[in-house]
C-alpha cells in the first residue's frame, strides 16, 4: 500500500494489522508518497493499492488504467494557536481567517490545492507565509503564532498549545480519500482482501 501520510497512519496501518491477522502469510509493505507518485507506483507495479486524493495532477476517474473508489470523506478543521481570536469551540467560518498567514507546503503536496480550493470557495486567496509539510512541524509553527492551517479531521493533534476549530457553513472544506488500484487487479485475492480491510477501517472510524 502507498499513499499520503495521514491516510497511511489512520487507515493503512490498522488495515494492514487486520490483513496480517486474517492472512498470516501475507507480508504487506507500506510506502509514503504524495498522490501523483502513488499512481506512478501503481503503474510501475511497485504498489498494489494506493490511498490518494483527487487533484489537478491526478488522473480522472475515467482513466482506463485505474479503478478509483471513494473510501472516506475527511472534514477539514482550522488549526490555530491557543488563545487565538478564532479559537472558538463553536466553530468559525473560513472567511473569518482570510486575513491570517497560512502554513502549507506549496509544491508536491496534496494539501496545497485543497487549501486553494477551500479558500476560493470562501471568497479569498490565502497568503502563504511558511512552507512546511510534516504535520508535527506545521503544528509547532501554528503554536508559535506564525500562522494557521487546515488540518484534516483524521490527523491527530500533537502535544502543542493549539486548538482544532470546526469550520461552519454550507461549503465547509472536505477532502475525499480514494483507493486506487490497477484496473482489473481487484480480482486478486490479496488485493481484494486489502481493499476490504481498508473499507472496514474507514467505516469504523468515520469523521
């Protein structure tokens, strides 16, 4: 299995544990990659199941090389420093953060196009102040008051003085996690078992 870090931690890890319990002769391998590289690994036969996010550089669902199936709808929260004016437990509208500095990695990272789309729907363009990829580092910068970010609901909070704030409104940002496999490979018993384990895990956690 390959895919983005949050999906591997929350979905792939428990799914692989269940897969190994049910099929002890299977030896799974987990590879962290962004979505575009995960599709490449599928085509190179270096991975069998990818956990990916649709985006501008991802192949369309009609691409005959892949079978892509929705797995989990993951809500996005606003992450702010403790004591921030937007640290309201009842939630805020994304537009209220239009004047904030934002923390995200702009290049080769699935979260950037998601942020742009969410902010555009809310009516503003985000000002990117810092480019950081790993969630622990992002949370550290947020805790220091250097900016805010969108945090997927399935990503656990590090032990930093930060607050996860629900986003309100009809167009609250979400990201859709998909499973992708090479077309025709779902009939393989191990790949099929892996997909079933992922869907069972996704159903059990929800968001």
